């Protein structure tokens, strides 16, 4: 399964590892299908490290800035030794410690082995266009808190049954 995040900087196509991390994949794909990620800001960007997104566009008490899973709260990690933060374009769940996955995720700009065993890897970018968009994101100017100075967000998400489909 794959999805395309249509962002203000271009498209990011993600192959989702459904068989390896089924609960994480179910959460991410259900949030994609429900338009949860539409207008979600790319709110944290650290060049050489990662871009983070997945929080709600309009936070509420029921859906706070940190986001939530499809089950309402947080859920367990699905750490798999074979899935590592070993390449540009790996997609992983953001968390605040063990078993605190919600809706936020990040895409790494470079290898990040210090995250192995801490964050659930659930996908990877596919296609040259995705890597071009990732380079555009990494080049954005950020403030002292690693927030992009220009507004950048996911406009909408398209879902694909076949990861190689257009």
C-alpha cells in the first residue's frame, strides 16, 4: 500500500510497510483515508535530520496539537529489528517515549541510527519526485525552534493500493 502526501512543496509518495507493522500501518492509513492529515502543518524541520508533521490543522481539546490515533489515545510501538532509520526518506512515528504513538510522524533526511529501537519505522519514500520534494523541504529556512519560516503543510493525501501505481 502507498499514499501520496501532496504538500505545498511537492509530492511525497510513501510505501507503507503494512505486513511488518500492521497496527501502525492501520493507524496511518485510516488517518489518511479520513482526511485527518489534510492541511496538517510540517511544523518541525531540522536540516540534516528530519521533517515532522501529522498534527491536526486545527487543534481542539478532543484533538490536541500533538494529535491522536484512530483509537483516540496513543498506542504501542512496533519496533522491528529489520526496519531501521538507515537511509534518507525513511518514515517513522514521532513519540514522547515508549507506547506514545498518535498521529505525528517524521521523514528523515539522513541516517539516524540513534532512533533505532525508539521510534517505529513504518514506511519509506519512493520515486525520484519524492526525493526532490524532500530536498526542497530540507532547504527551507527555519527559526531558532526549528519551525519553517514559511507556511508548509500537507494539502491532501491520495491513497494507492499498489505502491508503484501513479
